[in-house]
C-alpha cells in the first residue's frame, strides 16, 4: 500500500459513522507502528490542548456526523506551528473516531482529506500527551539525529496443530536471512538470537524486503514493498513463519471419472469422526479431479468430503451430505491416515465418491 493509498483509507474510515446497533470494533491495520514510521505517514504532527469539540452534520459533504475539534497548538513537530487549528474525527463506535476530551493535552498525528481538512482517528498514534513520551523524544531530536533511514523487525516461529484453531508462538528464529534491495543497492542481513534484524543508513525511496525462509517453512507472503519517505524515518516489518506440508490427490466417481469442483477436507485423524470446524481450508478439485493442499501444518490426517461442520450455519441450513473418507468409506475408522512432516509432498491417492 502506498502512502497515498494509506491516507485515503484513513480518511474514508474517519468519514463513516455506523449506527449504534450496527457498530463494530474499529480494525486498525497500521496499529503498533513506532513514532519513526508513523511521523512520516502523517501530514502534520503537533502537541496541543483541546479547546472545544463540536458535533457537525455533513462535514465536507459526508452524510454522517463528525466531530470538529479545536486545538490550540503548543508545539508543532511536522508541518504545524503554534496557533489554533481544527481537526475532524469520527464520533466514535465503528467509525474509528478518536475520543478527545475538552481541556486535555494531546499529541496528534493528522492527515489531510481530499478537501484539505486535517483529520485523525483511533488508528493513528494520536494519544494523550502524558502517554506520548516515546513519540516526543523521537520528534524532539529528529532534526539532530544522523541521516539514514532504518528497516527493522523480528522473525518468529508460529505453529498450529492440525486439531486446533489457535496458533502458538514458539519464539524467535535465529540466523534467518533477509535481503533489502533498492534501485542502487542490495543488502543482506541475518536475524540474531532474539529473531531481530536491522538495516540502517538507508536512502529515502522505494525498496523491496525479501525473507529467505529456512527449509520446511512456509514461503508465502515473504516479500514486501517498502516506501521510505525521509532519511530520519523507519519501517518495521515482522514475519511469522510456520512449518508446512503438502498433500494432493484425485477425486473420482464410481466409474473412475474425475470429478471437478469438489470441496475436499483435510482433518486431523484424532477428530475424524467428530465433524470438527474447518481448521484447514478445504481444497477444490480442478477439471481433472485433482486437489492440492499447499499449507498444512505437519500432523496425522484423513481426507474426504463433508468431514467438517462450520461453527455457525444459517437458519434452514441443509447438510451437504454424508461424510466420505478417502479412499471411499463413510466409516471413520476405515479411513486412510497420512502422517505429514515439514516439507513433505505426499500423494494421498484416489478419493472415490459413489454418491455425489
């Protein structure tokens, strides 16, 4: 996501107010970024005191209500100077609005909407000034700090058992290699014993960060595009790796003809007779009847159709049909079992469906 796209997403989030009965918790994809990253995503950063809060209708043409917050700036850090300014935000609930309190001092990270108005919200690092010590320390010294941006983060091993929905943190991964490359440079770095890495002294610009996973670990989503906006900025990128195994097979009918578009379940053998929730994403057979699982956590499995039951089903839901285990039985204890280890690529054979 580019910085422009990020700002548009924030502005849209702040312009929508959900009715109380429809309100949902605000989901913040950018939550947790450090001050050295958040500061350069914002259009303005300043500290000040809230003097008034006015609820207004149809601000900048929006059909929803907004809060217009008047703030007396005491200290401007980025694109702000002492004086009075108005900042728009949502009214709360599901619209990601920040809940300001009149008379209280805040550190505000703000973005400009398409109309040019400053806005902020609960997904930013905006916070009471007494809770912003880390932010103020960075912002106060940024001009004097050595030029050179940083990219850093942590690599951890997260793993899930086939019979559980919850993923477990198994801790840091040491000696994992990452490569950061831009238009005029390419640098490798390895994680330390705490799984941490850092590349410093970087120029501003767009670059690509690639993690090279150790053998046996998932290799999806391990390359990211990073945009550094200032020589004093930073970007944090954490990675979570899991051991994975692969399994494939073919679905046929009673006569041996391949069956396309069949949803195949992979279920922990311990849960075979219990219709567990679909902890593993089902695989759908292609035109040749072939199905493939690319990211199964290692463990003991059975395969088949209609082996799982969703945690929630709509009213008047009709069951998909009886469960059939590979190779073609409705009896769980007769199902073929397969032990999958990390890096395994197992052909589980033919799943024969006599009734579809």
